[in-house]
């Protein structure tokens, strides 16, 4: 394969991940699952490792998040808010530790303590305090510059507005996660797809009075910049956060040894459904601050921390039928009727297929064995087809050109912005001719 073709493949993946970043960070919408996103990110990183001529400033190895929305005033972070590298198994963790040992020229890992902190699936925020007073709050943005969402953050009861503790630093950026607990989300789930989207959408309200009505929570876990702070490790810092009036994750734990990290990961993953908020993995940080300083940063991520992701809440099942549902706007949504399967403690028998283009792209057919994911989404969806298990004689699914309810013609609208047809097909029935639209 020549360099031009490789570069085209690479740039196409970069463009795709940036589109997903824009949707996720600015539009509060997830177009793909976390698992699919992580796979795409890994594909880009692997290409860069194999072909050293590949280099783009929008690569996930060089950029974080997405540029701040124009709806809010922008402000620079005192210290960049960086992303974390991902680990998916014990081998990844062993490689992570080996790099630490080599970088620090240590003989073994016996003296490396980690602070293991469950990773909340919410919205990152940075809070600036000067002489104990909360003066500014920023979103992550692109890591260097964030949106000034101070007034919205001030509505969250978990965020202290004034801290009088004697050992509180003269100036500090406290960083943490804004989120909504699952029980609270049930009360507002008509308006949002999932708890993370609810937290993101609430923080982006222009009117802070609207934000104040949403039951947002905040858990603190690190700092960016600190002036006159006398703390030497992460576990002590977390203890001080509690003393200063912040809430911290109750499942944080100090651990030594990769085997013990893996064992703790398994325990937390088993009980994640009992935890009142969504978590998608565990972050491991080298506990000692002096070692953190020595390790420093590589590109857009610290060398001293990594996120050990949980396996997605997914399972295999068989598609028994594909039914078309008609919404109030006439949109035709395909739904897979599947053999009931337990996903994350919930029995699932329906999974959305999103639209006609999605069925064609993934080549989904009745009778197929598919992976169904629930993850953070309220509605389960089909991730992929296991083509090895496809039955002989299976036929491609033909999306109806006529409305199943009233037999009116169905069309795809032309999008003037993208100059392409929309993915959603709609019934063009007017008035109340279509029973489903009328309902």
C-alpha cells in the first residue's frame, strides 16, 4: 500500500473522530458507543506507530476534546486539561508500568503505589479558587481553552463557594466531574438520552436558573495548578478535598501491584450497577506527587496515569424480526426484535437500528447473530453482525418505500448544509391520514 492511500485512510479516520468529538462535546450527543470510539482512536494511534510520516494536529494523540462552543465566553486553563491513555486488559497495564519503571530507571515496581479511582461518566470541569473563594469555572473545551460556565457551576450544591480551611492553597484549580445520579435522571429522562447528555446540556444553558433546577452533582479528583500547597501524594490530596468540603468518590483505593489493580477492577465492574452513578472504568494514578512530576507528560496525556476501561454492557443475540416504527414527525425507525438477553442486569428484547443507512452500512438482516449494547444509552442498539454465524439463504433487509401505516410514499429530506440526503426516511402523509402520526 503506497503512502498516499495510507494517508487518505488516516485522514478519513481523523475527520470521523473529530465529527464524533464535536457531537459529543458541543452537541451533547453520542453518535457511537464508547467501545466503537475507543476502537477508532486505537486504529489512528496504531497507524501513527506503524507509519511515522503520519502526522495531523487533530489526531487524538495531539488534541483533547473539541474547541469550545461559541455560545460561551472562552478562557484559557492555567494548566491544560489533558486526556488519559486507555488500558483494556492486564497486558496493557503491565506495559504501562514497564514504561514508568524504564522512565524512572527503577529496578522493580515494588515501590510504585497507585490511587485507583472509578471513572465517572460525566462532564469535566475546572474550578479556580483564589484565597478560598470560587471565582471561575471552565469546561474542558479543547484542553487548552474552555467555556466559562461559572454561573451554572455555582448552582451545584456540591461545589463550595468559600473555603476557610487554614491549609487551603492560596490559589488552586480543583478539577472533577459534573454528573447526574441514575435515580435523579429517571425524573428528567424525557428530555435527555442519558445521564451524561443531561449533565452536559444542563451546564450549557444560557440561563443559570434553568441549570439550578437540574439535580447536578460534583465529585472532585485532582488539581491543575496550585500555589502554596503542602501535600505530597494523591490519597492525601483526596483526604484534604473532603476536609475542604468537596465530595470524592467513595470507591477510591490505594493499591500496589498490577494483579491487585486487576482484581479491584473486577470487583468494581461486578458491582457497577449498584453504584448510584454511571462509571465506565477505573483511573490509576501514580500516588506520589514527586514521581508524577518526574514522569511528566507525553503529548496530550500524563505518563503517570491511565484509564482501565470496563467491558461494554453488551451481549450476543439473534434478530427474530425487524419492525418499522413511525414517530410523530413521520420518521421511520427500524427496531430489531431479538431473542431476550440479559445485558447489565436488564432483560432486553428490542434494539434500535437507528435508520436505513445504518442497516445498509452494517448489513443487518433478519436471522443474524448480532452484538447488542446497552452501555450508557437508555435504548439498546445493535453494534455489529457476526457474519461467521450468518445463515445460508439470508436476504438483505429491504427498507419500505411506502409507509407501513398508511401506504403513503416515504422520502429522505435533502440537507442544504451537507448537500446530502438525510439518513432518516419519513412518511409524507399530511393532516391525519397516517394513523401512527395522528396518535
